[in-house]
C-alpha cells in the first residue's frame, strides 16, 4: 500500500488536506467512515477507513489504528 505522507487537521478533528503520491488534495466532504478489524487471526491490525470527496475525485484512505499511519486504499474515477 502507498503511504499517505501528510494529513492536515482542523482543531475539531476534521481533515482539511492530505498528501498522497506527491500531490496535495483538498477535502470537500467526508462521505463515509468505518472501522475494520481485518483478519485479526492472521495478525492484521484494526483500521479506520475514510472515504473523502476531494478537489480531485473520491479517495479512500485508511489509518492503521495501532501506529496512526495513513495509507492510500483506492481512488474512484
């Protein structure tokens, strides 16, 4: 998975922008969020998935909850 290099937040926890694949993307709206435990029996860690509407399309990112790092999951055309 591609690591998201930086996520900028507003004080109340609202995402403003993120940098993925060398470009900044401005968040217009959070379309959905959900937690997934994955295959915990195989050692996968829980993740928080977020679907964003941005200035460049719809993106899904996930945050690895134990270590806090963000990753690119998919982009919708």
